[in-house]
């Protein structure tokens, strides 16, 4: 894509890479997500491995109250 993401999306792109960030934002954007160990949202486990979930948890804590949508950047 090579278009710099806005600041609120940059941590997702840095951790997930562009393609997985887009999938993550399209799947979870606008909602909340739990990243707490075994309690992590099972939908997340279908697209991300444990190491990536742990990196998100380190960045955002055990819960992301509102995942950004990122429509403009994705488009």
C-alpha cells in the first residue's frame, strides 16, 4: 500500500503489518476486543497467532475499548 497510516492506526500497522492490520480493522473496527490470555476473543485467534496477540496486549493492555475503523486509510 505504501501510504503512511494515521497516528491512531500506526501501532496496529507496526505490530500486524499492513495486510493483517487491514483484516483486523475490517473485522473488529468500531468494536471492543479482549486480549486477556485465554480469554482473548476467539475471533482474534482465527487471524492472529499468540505472539502477535501478546504484542497487541503489551501495546494496548488487556482490552481495546474501541478498535479504530480506519476506512479512509484502508480505501
